[in-house]
């Protein structure tokens, strides 16, 4: 079997230097990135990462007296590869702000209060169909310290390993219908409108269950997969 | 054919729990000690003006002491060292310093010994990938780098590997 890795379509990926995001011109390489033909080293990668990191589970909203403040939501995600094949058994790491837009992090400022019942970090493994569910509260928007009117819209961060070093993906998911989506400097750093749309979750109209939570669905596509066997 | 999801990394709000205790020590896995020579790889990560970057995430991926990757795509993976996972993660401190305790990798087929690096940080909307080598040579990935910049990918003595994201002596990064 061949290992399937397509070159990236640049229009579907964010610009490296973003106007109005002052750190980007200091931290992104000036020299062109070096093209290399992938070798075994890049076409392998850490598998079964759950054996090396501590899983935190996908239920981060808390329950009963220690439930986090905010709009309870269930997020159903499927992780696929470029061929549409499910990426099962891979570790997904998730972090987000609380309902007020505050992270549990020493570098976040005091624009909004922390919630003692919300840490905002999940770490779980996809099932055989590439699916996972996150039970959380919807994150709030927050002002960026540039203090020039840029607010981040509600969003959730994902870090996913996939099957090979080249499939490692760190990305963000946004919510449908948020007015701040249209002016966010990070979401709009992706040139292609359809690619931006794919970063926005789908709202699932409420049904009887879950009776106390909104439901969103999302799909994340990693780059190609490793061959199941390579002929020497 | 489906189109891969766009990248976006920002922090500095990676939760402190993102880096587990011991995630930068690759010399033990599932209670077994890795075979081979234990080494330390360490360095500083700075931006264009030389300022150190605090709480930047560094990950590495490498072969074991025999040059075997713990992955089924490696034809030799049945011989992979059961005490070596091959992946680790570290966060930089306020001086921009990171370190890993690992095994000096062997040479994978067709390659010289090397360690793959990835960094993610606020102000980087996309992760950056590079590769550290132990010496100059005829490695195809090293030879893909312009000759004048290859020395930037060679670790200094005792495996010091500094990463400059932009500017003079900028680390070569790969278009992965």
C-alpha cells in the first residue's frame, strides 16, 4: 500500500503573517520553507500516545454542585483522513476558555473571572469510527491584549496526532452564527471561504435528549495515513 | 478526496496540564528502560529580536538506538525497542530553554541519525517542523537544505540545539 500524503493547498491554510497580530512578523520564518521528499521518519509518528500521556477524559463540564457555569453543550466530532477514512485510536487534546472567556493560565489577564469548576482541558482517544464526544460549556468570547477592538469569537482548540508525523494537526473550531467570526484575525487568515466554513461547527436542532444541553457536530480532516504495511 | 482542516495554533493559553510530568524523558516506557546511549538534547528558542519564548511547546519524534521507528510503516518495526516510545514533549521556561532526556538514535534506512522537532506557540498559526542532526553528511533531508544553512541543523557538543524562529541564523524549517 502507498502512503497517501497530498501537498497542502495553501488557500485552505492560514497565512503565516497576519496584519494586526503583532507577534506573527517576529516568529514566522523569513526564509522559504525547505521542500523535502518524505522519508520513513516523517511517514511514521507516535501511535498509541495514550500510553505516554495522562488521559483527562472528554467530560469537562462537571456535575451537580460542581457543574461549571455556562451553556452546557455536547460536541460530537469525527476525525477523518484525506480519503474519508476514520482516524480511530488517536489522542485528541482540547483546551478552551470558560463561559466568561477566561483561561486557567497564569498568562491570562483579569478581564473576566475564572470558574472554580472549570479547568478547560480535555484529553481523550477517538473510537474506531474516528468519533469522540466532548461535554463542556460553550466558551465565551474574549478581548485580545492588542486592545484595538479585536475579540476572539468563541472557539475550542484541538491538537490531534493522527497516524504519522506529517498528519499532526493543531487547529480551532468556531461556532455558527457568531458575529465575531467575521472579523476574527485568525479565522480570516485562511484565504478560502469554504475552508473557513469547514472550521465552523454545525448546530444540531434540539431534540428530547440530551434535555439540558445544546448539541454541535464537527468534522476534522487530517492529512493522509500511513500504509498498513510497507513492502521492504 | 477530502481537504485537510486548516491549522491554527495560538496561546499562550495551553493549559499547564498540556505537558505531563516526565513527558520530556524518553528513556523509560511502560516500566522498561530504553536500550542505547542516554543523551540530553537541550537549547533555547528565540524570536527575531532574540527575545526568549516562554511556554512554547516543543515535541520530538525519533527512531530507537537501532534506527527503528515504533510504527508499522517501518519494515523493521517488529524489532523496535519495547522500552522506547520515540516521542516526547517539553515546554520552554522563561529563558526559552527546553530539554529532553532521550537515547541517541541509530541510523534509519537511507538516513543519518536525526531527531524530528515540532514547535507550536502563540503567533505561529501553523506548527513549524525541523530536524536536528548529529553531524554533517549525505542525509537526503539535510541535503535538501541550502548548503549555507545546513550547519544550523547540526547539534553542538553535548547536544545543544537552539531554535531561532526568524532572523539572522534562522533555523531552517521544512514545508511539511
